């Protein structure tokens, strides 16, 4: 589905990501992890087509991503940015309907589009906010509206930059369960995420980044080991086995 070959991106002489090589198949849930400034968001922007690589190539279904028309690409992938400020007085339903724009061809949304938007709101337990103005919502409420928007876009690839930010534990689990369900339907989810334990619980594959370089990638049980985490985050960790079998990661509070 998605191939990255020697992908790098440089700004003002500084490489933000370098030599990234990945092959991502349909139906997989990937978590991009690493400290602040590791290159997670930049890599998502490159995969989305928002940024053009300085070096290397990104192929989407065998075609270079920059060969797609914008509307065609919008039907194939959805990108949820980390910063999502909307200050205009749109209702939540109107925000979710933005996800239907790639299918409208300049026409007004039909009843079917409104139905898809309302269904998307319900999937994230935000249908009660349909008529609320988006700027009046809390951070967590707005985050669920944003997830509903990309659900309404109905792509094959979901790119999510910190989708659990501002969410309480219930809605963190709800959103990540939804991501797993999306993957079970043969679609692909890639998320940048800081919570290592959520990544361990939900991701099929982990890409660990530091200073724009891929440290390693693989299943959580392989990636989450003490030496790898310590070298990446510059803090020591304790790792326990969760009763459900995945690694449970805890920073060592006595090492600072």
C-alpha cells in the first residue's frame, strides 16, 4: 500500500528526517514514537503529501504520491493534524461535513453526505454536539469532532498526529478501539503517539525515531526493550509484562 524509500526532508540545511525506509501493508496499525523533535509529525506530513521529500520517494499504491491530484489523494488518505484550530463559528456537523468535500465536485452536500457525517459523529459519541459551535467545545470534545471528520472522509489510509491528546481515558480507548476496527476492515492507520503504553496495547507495528532517524521498527514486543528505550529517550525504563501480554513501560523516576 505505502512504500517509503530513502525518504528525507531538510529545512535550512537541517535534516528533520533522514533515510526512512518502510513498507506498510493494508490493514496494519502503525505507531510512530520518539521524543519531541524526533520527526514523527514531519514524517506524517510527508506521507500525507503535504510536504515533498528532499530526497527519496514515497509511493502510494505503487504510484509516487506527488503524481496524484489533490482530490484523488483526499479520497485515498485522511490526515488529522496535531494543531487543529478553527475559530470560525461552524457547527460540529459542518466541521464533519468538511470530510465529504472530496466527493462533492463543487456541489452542495446531499442527504447521504449528511447521513454519513451524523453516523461518524455517533461513532465517536459526539452526536450530542451536532449543533454546538466548534469553538465552544472543550479540547477533548473538539478532538472527537475532528476524528468524526476524517471518518466521514472514508479513506483507505488514516494519518493521525496525536489523536488521543486532550482525551480522557475512556475516549482514548474508544478512539484507539475504533482505529483497530478500521484496520480489521482492511484499512490502514498510522498514528504519531507519545503514550508508549497505548502504543504497546494497540499498534501492530512500531517505528521508533530519534533526531529524524529510524532507530528500529517492528512489533511492540521487539521494539520496547530497556536498552532501546533508554538510548532513544535518554531516561531509563522498567518494563513489565501486562496481564494481557504486551510490554508495560514505566520510566525510572530515580534516574533524573
